[in-house]
C-alpha cells in the first residue's frame, strides 16, 4: 500500500533526475532554474500554437460565412464555444 502524500509526515516525491543531479555534486538550485526555463519555453511554444490555431479558426470562420451565409449562426456558436478564456481554456463561460 502506498503512503498518501497528503497525510502528515508523508515525504514529498523527489524527481529521480534531481537526486542524480545532487549525487553528481551539482547544485539543486541550478536544476530548478533549468527546469523552470524548460517549462517556460514549453509554455511559450504552446501559446504560439494556440494563437496560430485561433487565427486559423477566425480566418476559416470568415470564409465559411462569406461562402455559405446560411451557416452564419452555426459559425457564431462554434466561435463562441472555442473562444479562449483568461485561463487559456476554450469556452466563452
């Protein structure tokens, strides 16, 4: 049976890479800084992809509305449902 991490006295999980880093005599702060930088770069890449898809969605919606005006209401619903909120998640709510 595994110990629950939310119980008092439970030990935190330490990434094996960090343990190896320290065992090799390196500063764990450097590991943390490198990890944070890697996550930051990944987040920037994901934000760029989200922006590109949002622009594509808008261009596609515009062309669909021009080419098939009878779908204007449907296109509006799709745009509203896929609008990105402040949390970065789709949905206009």
